[in-house]
C-alpha cells in the first residue's frame, strides 16, 4: 500500500503536468487567433449560430454595440471581437 506522502506527490505531479499541457494548448489557440483575419473569425464564430447580416446592415457605431453583445454570447476574446468589428466597419 502506498504511503500518504506518495499519494500526495502523485496528485501534485499529475496536476502540474495537466496545468503545463493546458498552458501550451492555450498558447497554440492564441497564436491561431492572432493569425486570423476579422473576416475569418466572423465566418467561424458568427455564422455557426445564425445567418449573419451584411456588413452594411449597421453603422460602425452599431457594430461596436453588436460586437460587445455578441462577445458575451459567443464567448470570444476581446482580440477576436476587435478584429471582427474592424472587418464589419470597413
């Protein structure tokens, strides 16, 4: 039977390895987002839930408001929202 110290060590090491793997996956995801354009992010994030309106449907100011509202619903980052809104405001 393992001693309590060995059990604790195994748990701590396992937790550390899990945190390291999650950190590296997060870095990959961040790099993938930074390499994408607003148009790519718009089609990937907005069109998965509904038909998106034309970029001309709203004024630039309205797109700012829509971007903030949809960010909370779609769980996108500030960087993603900023790129999408910039694309829609062009």
